[in-house]
């Protein structure tokens, strides 16, 4: 049992399990412990995430999870034959979505000061390569389904919709390439600590946990784009005020460059929401979850014209003078 393994390895008596969708989380007194399974993670990546955590704590971020050393003098422990490690957070006041843009700008400013080279968590300059790989892999699945004929409603929807989303992805790649050719990065564009997928949910709730296992080293535009993407899909018809406010809050501390805004736009052009839905469907065994993903895919495809309108008016939504900054818009939108 996990609680027994934690007591055996760390000497920590856990009071109760906390509700969490992502990791197993427990409470003990005034401390929250997050259990990280590490079966597929090598030592180099663990050391990078340890260094990132220690650095952000040293910069004064009290919400960053710290690694807990076991009684055996290691961070990695065993629960049966499964490896795990423990993270701890002691700042437990309720965390609200208040001034999220400003909080993110401060996080990025601290993250830019991290100077050590990283390999496993590095994503800076790799978007084109990763996006091309993702499109190619999905195209292979699409061709297989096309030739073997779709077996259910989800697959029929996938087969019908993929050419459009593949073209959207290719547009994003071309826009990214043009940006890198046309404009030079500025100070804002230096690599920083970002998130694999930044959303309100990561920092909002009964308490805030900034988990280093959510992080990558990348351009700050990654986090801005993914927060905006989530907000758009949660508020499709009323997204403008929230996105405008978020952008204004961020800019009150850190002004994205023209190059940065174009990277944000390229990321929003790339339909990662569509790709993730397809990918999860084919790896998830739960019929209930598959039905939810089918409804999600249907929503995305039915509302594709709304997303095009969002992309068309994006720079107005974030109150960025695209013409003045020489930010090129996509012709076909």
C-alpha cells in the first residue's frame, strides 16, 4: 500500500488523501505531498527537474514543490516493484485565478535566470520538429483508417476531419518558419521555465502547487498560448474580455516582443487540442472516456468556423497593434 511505503521510506504519517485528477496527493499536518511515479524517467531528467525546483525555490517562489529525501538518503523509493518519489508543499492558503497573467509573468522572469544547460526538458526551438512528427504520425493512423474503413462514429469523424486539421497544422509550421526568418528574437524571447500545458487548473484550488514535473524549458509564448487556448474553449462565445485581461496583466510586468507574439499565434494555429483528442482516444481503454472524447471531437469539428474567427481577431482580443509591430496575419482566415 502506498501510504505504508511512504511511512517506511520517509517516516511520514499521512492524514488523508486529497482529491486530484493528475497525481496521488496526500495531506499530513500543514504539508501536502505529491507522489510522482517515475517508471519511465531516467536519472538525467530527474536531476534536471531537481535543479529546476531548487532554483525556483532559491528565487523566492514559495509555491514550488521541493523534493523529499528518503531515510535511505535517496529521492527515489519503492512501493512494491514500482519506483516513486515524493514532493512537498507547505504554503497552503487557497489559490484563486486572480491576476493570473501577472503571476505567470513573474514566474517566467524568475525562470529566465536559470542558466544551467538542460537536455531532457528542453523544448526551445523544437516546435517545428515536434509538430512535423506529430502530423506524420497521425497521418499514418488516418491512412490506415481510411483504407480499412472507419469502424465507429469517432473514426468516421476523424477520417473526415483530419485533412482540414493537417492543413491547419502545416499552416502553423509555415508561419513559425516565416517568423524565424523574418524577425530576430529579443530579450523577452530567451528560454525560461514553462509548462507542458499551462492552464488555470495548475495553480488554482484549495492550494497552489507548482510541480516541477509539469515543466519544460521553452519560450514564454508556450504558456501564454496554452492558457489562451483553454480559456477560449471554456468560453467560446465570451472569450474576448478574459483573454484581453490576461494579456494586459502579463504585459504590466513583461511585454512580449513582435517575435514573441508571432510564436504565440503560431502555437494557437497549431490545433494541438484536436491532436490530443485523437491521440488519447487510441490509448484510453475506458469506454466512458472514449464517449467523452467523441463528443469533444464533434464539438471541435462543428465549431471550427468559430475557431477560425478567433484566430482572425486574435490580435484585437489581446490589444496588440499587429500592423505597427509588422505581425503578418494568415491570408486564408
